[in-house]
C-alpha cells in the first residue's frame, strides 16, 4: 500500500511545476486528522487520534518493545518516501544509565541501521516529568521534546499534543 501511495503521489504536479514527493510523517496533524477519520480495523475508534509520526505504532499498541517496532517498520516498502518518514520512540531515562545503558542504545541503533529503517527520533523523558510539566510549567520552561518531525518546548505545546507525548509507551531497552 505504501509503495502504491508513493507511486501515485509522484504522478501529480504541484503548484510550482514540480511533482509532489511522498512522505510518511504527520508532523502533529495526527490529532486533528484523527478527529475526522472513522473507526479503523485495528480497533481505533472514530475520532481518536491517529498514530503519531506516520510510522509509529498507535499509542499503547507497541507492547512488544521498541525492537519489535523497528522490525515492523522495516517491513514497509517506503523507498519512495523521498519527503521523509518518521518513527517516534520514547525511552525511559533509566535506559541510558551507566555504561550498560549506552551499550544497549548502541545495539538498538545498530539494529535500526541493519534493518534499513530510514528515520527514528527519540524522547528520553519519563511520564512523571511530563505530567509535572503540565501541572507546573514554570518549573519546566527548558524541557524540549520531539513531537513528530520537529522539536518544541513541551510547555508551549497544545494540551492534546502534550497528552499524546505523555501517553506514548515509555520503553526500556
């Protein structure tokens, strides 16, 4: 399906005389777009947000760990995504503690490369910090997060985007 999308998009001319370039990312449109999309066969209800990032698993559905998500994304035929693709991964800060944590992250990044996944971005922050930032934004003015293709100050994001980032699965490698 993704290859068909890529082939189809490039057939159309854009307003500047070039051709559209396919991409698999949502920036942060996954929330407003989800509001107008009906229920989907995977159990997502009508009006619920779509999966963040474009290639990321739906919130709460990545139950087999971050490597399973990498393996799933690597099966997608997205070579025509010349405008980019995006996989978000939220890691627990404890994952990167000590030499062992760095070794686990390096192994994960090697897997990312070997599997040929085109793009990945990380948030390394725990849910408690994000929730506290919603309640006490004055204490977290410098908290930067990856949203979906861009970084932003967490406390300046809209509440629905903040909630989305909070609710993403927090993985331990």
